[in-house]
C-alpha cells in the first residue's frame, strides 16, 4: 500500500497518435470544455462532425473504472461523432484533468453524479446538441454508472453499454475472494478512511499489477501496462483503498427491471463477467438490443475492429431511438 502516486509509465501512446490521425481523417472537430459538478470544474472534450451546423443528436461517453478519458472514452466519442453525433467525453471528479482534492477515488455515487452534470452541460449547449435527443454510452464499469444516472434522469433517452462490467453480490463474491476477500478489503477500507479523516492522507494501491496482491486488479493487463496502449503518462495507476465499500456493495444488475430507456448491450462471452451482462439483459423490461460479439474485454478498449463494430451498433441504436 502506498500513499503517493505510483510511477506512471513514460512514453507517448501509439494508440493516441493513431486516434488523432483517425479523427482528422474522419473530419471530426474537438472542443475542450469545462463544466461544473457539485461546484467543481470537470474537464472534457466535445466532438462534432466537421462542418456540421446546428444541434445534433448527442451522447455523453464514459469509460472504465479508474480510467481517464484519453484511455477509451475519447476514442468512442470521436468515432461516434464521425457518425453524425455531438459527443462529450470527460474526466470524472478527482481524475485526469478534472478538479477534486481527493484523487483517483472510485465512487459509483460520485461518478453517477458526474454523468448527470455532463448531461446538464450537454443539454445547455443548444448550439451543438439537441436537448431532446441525448443518449449515453458507457464502457465497462461506466455501463453501471450510466444506468444509475438514467434511472432518475429522463433527459437521457437511450443507452448503449459496451463490454459492460455489471455485478451483483454473487458476482462480487466470485471475483473478490468470497466472504473472506470482501471482508479483507472492507477492513482495509475502514482503516484507510480513518487515516484520511484524521490526516487527509489517502492510502492507495495500484489499480493494476500482478506483482501486488493488494492491487485493485491484481493481475497483469497489457492494456493498462503497455505505454503504447492505455498506460498513459497522465494515468497514475492507483486506487484509493477507502473506495472499496462503494464498489463492492454496488449492484447495477438490480436496476435493470426498473430502467425505462431503450438499451443496447454489446458484449462477448470471452470478455469480463459475461454472466453479469446476461443477467442484466435478461432482467431488462425496456426495449432492448443485445449483441454478442467475439473478443476479450480489452479488445473493446482499443482494438479498431472491436471498437468500430461497437460504435457502428451504438450509432444505429442511438439514431433509431433518438429520432
């Protein structure tokens, strides 16, 4: 366990360079923006088709847990914009370029609040986005956060969930060492919370790392550890230990029967916890489209074939449900 930022990998991401070339080739413009969430400025980018005028159908785009927008949200936002949408990708409170004194604190409640603030901002940009035609796209854990916001936000008219990490208590137990593993994390979180309240000192573990059994994802993942993929120098690869309770008790699967928006789920049985996506999809009572593709979880983060397939499905779904 550490109390400072672990060494971030150096080097320019080849994936980001490729994305920039792709954006220019697709004729997509990017506007850096800030907007408030509970009084804190969040940093984002609005993407649009070059030459587009007036308000377009729009979507808020969010990425995996612990991530910053450059790792995958920007990629999805730019490619969806190339298909005729105004999109907004942003860093959550305490992540990346956004404000927040408590850094890299993975809170489903806070991230849901941030998505709500992003929808508010996008709705206000009537020069760019039609406030009556707004959807949301979430990758991995953001699928849950996107769902949580949509439960009480009728401004979001439709959802696209890509490679969703959706868990309930049973899946949490299966993935975090059963009752003993959960109890260990809860104890560590309680100690970290006490220390933070006493001294404002935040205890961190690596977000990813096979050499540290305390890491949030305690195995090696090339996407997060390869500087040519998602290991950006601006991503600190850390997880605030006191965030465990919010994550381990979070249950987005239970929300599915109460969701009213048309929902697209794109996943693979070779990706992360397909059982969660199956349970969520089976429980949906709103109009739904479920697409099972091939590929690993991380293919949906930066592999062009998988990202483009997911974006094509999302664009078709959003077009049909935002008409």
